[in-house]
């Protein structure tokens, strides 16, 4: 009872808007327990590098990160760099890992402290709600005269001008200095059908006319390679629930092969030519669910799918037990090591004749669907502002976006350097680190392994297509020195010989297999509390029945589940939310057309 009285007092003090008040009331009593379990404890003995760090007191900051796939204290080489420069460590609080999704967000809002550093979405009025609730800080005086404003002032203004209070409350992600019709994907699309190319080649490169043609091919690949060297069974598909939202995330991805992406419960084509209700029997989403159902009937779906997380699936790719992926940045990072590609093994795009892949373009105003803010209760806002500024600096961009491979170049002097002519190249350590997850990191850089120390923020400050002020790409795979090496492996040479392409993006572009979505940052207005509740209920029904349909015992049950889903949604007034999303999807297309004309105003 004392906890309840205390939280009711906090709720009154933070002046939540009426809609947020109603959402939070039911969860106040359990908020403290959850928050206490998530808060980390700092190591008071941690030492910063006095030559790089102006901050004497060591602090632990809580990072509420809606994009992260890791929860806990950041460790390894990235943690050491943060400690050396800022004398602090990052305690990451991740809804994707903790579970609860929006519920966790609402619970922490109700407690009056979402976090010190906040990475969240600006959609559906969330950012305005945070401003009105006094849960995020006006960063104007803390970011004044910093480099972030020199490069990205217009994008930051475009986001904050839409907020109810004057000030600088958030910075958008994926900011670009390129135009709205410049592709932001670099060497690979964000989505695409990627197969274990070596097994596909052993089958004789059978043609793939439609998505459904993949099933027999994948079954033959599985029969060709039924288990890994250590005896683990192989599967074509392996899913996880971490990223499920308005729909089952794994079922949405192949929709992107045909030019669609989601806006709420609408699947909208990149060129504005079609809008689909994902729940309709003839929607591409239902088609993908049937595709996965058929795959499961063939024994192609990992039976662990319903109980594992992203990290578990990533490890299975690394171990070689999964044969297909819809994300190149997943399968290639995990499996396309130097050893495997030198042996001709690895994942490459297998073109489907009728596909036109949804292709993201650069965002001059940044991406307001993922923003970074400072919590109003933080004890050292100046230090956090300096950290945000660093994330948007050339050094921070390279370091924060470094992965196992296929991403930012990492720390200069460790993974890369420049030659006498000023051209960037990978060091021997960089070559090893970007091809082997378990590459040991020198102790002076933090120790551990390379993969164990990458940034867990999962936040892209700028577009992957951006270049540093020195004139070289942040993503090392675009460097000429790297392209000469990486595009000449036996795996790449075989793919090039069969497809006639030099790299994936140029091949797709030359064969009219891309459908670009002009870059703009449209976000819908805040929805009513009633609509919010309906949406939450409908999301649960859609994701629950999507999983049921895939794992249904027979086709009759598959279609029965689909009818049950639609009946339950109808009873929940799903149509009201769908109509709102449809209007927003159409408005988004109009904003894209304005972006192409050079008018990036989101109104």
C-alpha cells in the first residue's frame, strides 16, 4: 500500500496528459518492482582516460532503448571507448528483451522516469506526449555550438517544430545530407531473399519465378545438407517473437520483396499504387502466412521459433543450421566469414523473377520513427548531450554502427586506418574482426571478443550511405580497398558468374527489381486513448493468430484460424483503426511526392 500511495503521488507530480494518465493507472502498482529489477549498478572503480575525458565522477546511465536487442550493462571495446571519453557506462533497458513492449514504456512513464537517455519512436504522438509529460529535457542549451547542429540543424528543426513546446527535445536518426531519391541501402537491400548460395549452386541454380517456388528449392537444399558438421538439424526458416508489433515481423518481411511496407495495419506499396488490409484473405500478408504454413508442413520451419530470441537465431545462422534469410545484414554477418566465403560457402541474394524489393531512400529530415532524447530526471544532462553529439560525429558514427561485418568501420587504429595518400583500409585486426565473431580484442582496447563488444544501442545516427568530411564512406564495404578484396572471393565470383551482376544493389537496379520509397519522415498525429487501446488489442490478436496459422496442423485449420482472427478483430472494432492507418498511409505517399519535388515539409 505504501508503494501504491508513493506512485500515485509521483503520477500527480509529473502532470501526465489525460490520455496517458488513463493508460498508466492500471499498471502503477507493479511499476516499481520492474524498474528496480532493470536499474543497473555502476562500478565506482571504473577509470576513464584522463587525456580524453573531462568528467571526474563515474556514472551509470539508464538507456531506455526501443531498438536494442540486449539488456544490461554494455561491455567490451565499445564500453571502454564510452568510459574513456565520458567516464560512464550504459545500462540498457530493452523492451524487445524484457517483454511488455508498450506496457513497459507506459509503466516507466507512470513512474516518472523513462530513463537518462531515451531511444524511442516519434510515431502516434509519443514524442509530443513525452514533452507534455515533462519526461524529456529541452536540449537547446546543451547542444548549442556543438557539431551536430552544424551538420544536421535543419533535420533537427523539422522534427522539433512539430512539438507542442518550443525547444530541442529530440534528434532524429538516419539523417542524410543526400537528396530524397538517393538510395540509402549500400551494397545490399534491407530486405531480400538470401539463400545458402553454395547449396543452391549444387542444385544447379533452379529458376525462382515466384515466392512459392522457394519451397521446393529449400526442401532440396535441406535434403542435400540435413545437418551441420556437429549434427544439428538444418531448417530453411527460423523465427523469433522479439520484433512482433502490428503483425508478425517474420511474415511482413517477404511482403517487402514485392514493394510493400507497413503503416500500422496497412501494407502500402512504395510508389503509392496499392494499399492492402493485411487481414484480408487475398492480402500479401496472408499469402506469406500460407507460404510459411506450407514450409512448416514440409519440415522447413525451426520448431524452436516460438520460444527463441534474435540472439539465438543469429547464433544458428553462424553455426550454419539455417538456410534462408530475409535480411542480408543478419545471415551474412553471421555466416559469411572469411573462411566460409574463401571456401565458396555463404549467403547471397537469389533473385525471384517477379520481385520488386521495397528500397529505402535517404532521409534529408532524418527518421522520426526512431529518435534520441535526454530524460528530464538525469543528473548530468550536459554529459549526455556531449554523448549524443559524439554519436553524430564521424568518429561516433563509425564506432557506434560497427558490427560483426557489413557496417561501420569501427575505431580508427584498431579496425582501420588511412594510408599515406589518405585512403582508408582495414587493418589485419579489422579484416579478422569483420569476418570472425570471436576475434579477440587487445586488452588495451577493452579485451573480450569483437562481437561481444559492439554497441548494443542499435541506433543509426545517419544514413548508411553517408560519407565523412574526409571523403570516405562510414560503411567500410564501400571503400575501394575493401571492394577489391571482398568481391573476389570464390563465393562472390560464383554469384557474379551466374547472375551477371557485380554487386547486389547494382544488379537489382539494372534488372528493375527495386521499388524505391522517396526519403521523408512522415509521422502520424497522436491517436485517441480509445484508438490506442483498440490497436493494442488488435495487434495481440493478429500476431497470436499469425503464429497459430503457420503452425496449424492442416490446411483446414489454417483457414479456420484466419476466419477466427477476422471475427475477433471485427468485434474489437478493428475497422476504425484500419481506416485511420489507411488515411495516414495515403498522407505518407503524398509526403513522399513532396519530398521528390524538394519540399520536405511534413505537414
